[in-house]
C-alpha cells in the first residue's frame, strides 16, 4: 500500500512541476544515440594508419591515402591499403582526405552512423550500430551502398555510387529490367555515364588505369576476412534472388542480392542487410505501398492483354 502511495505522490510531483517521462520513441532514440556516440568515440580514438596493431579504419585508409594525382599507385586488391574504386570516388573523397587522419575518421564514421540511422530508424538504431560495428570500425562503404540502393528506388541516379565503387552489386539493377521500368534503369545508367564523363575531364588517364585494375582483380577472391565462396558461385544466386524479388514485389531482395554479388563477401558487409529494415517502412516499402502510387508489378503471359 505504501508503494502505491509513494508512486502516486511521485506522479503528482512530476505533474506539478511539468515533468514528464520521455516517450518510448524518445527512449529508443536516446539509447541509440548513446550507443552510436560510444562507437564513434572508440573508433575515432583507435584510428591509426594501417600497420599498427588494434587500429581502426583499415578500409577507410585505402581511400584516405590514395592521391588523385596517381590513385592506383597501390591497387593490388588484397593488399592492406589498395585503392580499387573509380576515379570519381577518389575525387569525391579528396576534399575530406585533406583532414588529419583521425579527424578524417571522425567525420567518415559519423557519415556511416548517419547511414545506419537512416536504414534502421530510431527504434532499432542501437541494435543497428552493434550489428554494423565491424563495418563501422573498418570504415568500408557497404553501409553507403545499402543507403544508395534504398533511395535508388525513388531516385535511381543513386545507383551510380554502386556502379562506380564495388561494381558487381549493380546486379540489383535487374529489378528495373525485369519489371520493364526502363525509365528508372536509363536514369541510373545515364547518371553514371555523366559522372564518368565529368570525372574524365579532370582525370582522363585514371579511367583507363581503373579498367586495368578491374581486369587484374577479376577472378581473385578476398582474404581471411571474407566468406570463402567465389563470386562466380555467388553471382547466379544473386541474379535469381533479385529476379524473384522483382517478379513478386519484394524490394528487400535487392540489397540481399547486391550483398551476395560483392566482389568479396567481407564479414562486415552483412551490414547491408540493414537495408531490408528500411524497405519495410511505408515510405520505402514494396511498390504496392510506395508513395508514387504505382500499381504492383504483374507479370503478363503470352497473349494476355496489356493493362489499361
């Protein structure tokens, strides 16, 4: 009885002074921000140039050290500080890479955390940070690729980030081809071509060098930090997943297929699965519930009438 009286008195005190407990959504947000801050601080403090024991940012250091003047000076794919992305990406990162290394990692990790928050929303933010911790610590770009895939359903030009970095996860564009959404497919490809043309105006030789790098990396597998399944074995699975998803209105299959089709399926790359959470929210859900009001895809059989 005394506990009930004390509780009632406490609530009256809160009401008198206008104090309210945070809502459930606010509590999730607070916990998520605290977990994110701890992860951000730890990764930033431990950020060291590759080669020192227990340092973070091994992947991020690859494009931090690459010079736009000669981006492929270190381009052996499985070496610790190899840069193998397109010239356009190094041009994008170059202004940020002018910062001191730890400052770069602080900003870069913050960008990745914002990507995690976008993918998970507030309720699952803390769990998302923990799930993606390996990816965050390394500073790789799979989280950004996952974000690009999600927003690419509405703004297909975002696929240029995928095509100009990891390349093979671009298998997800089969979604538009299977569904005969040619405008979206064309937008993704034209946007990529325009970025390539603009980049080549400033770094013409680097693009031919990149093609050489891609050829040399073809058929090679990752290190101990990757799932030991060759790309040639994974690619048919990725194609089957995205085609099935396109025919059955399951957008979540696109990031799954893109992850399977990575050049090397790094363990940290499983963070791309966070995109499946984003694609369950109403604003990004399968086409039947999308904001653009488009009707769900219905495959037509031979001889069937076209929809009105």
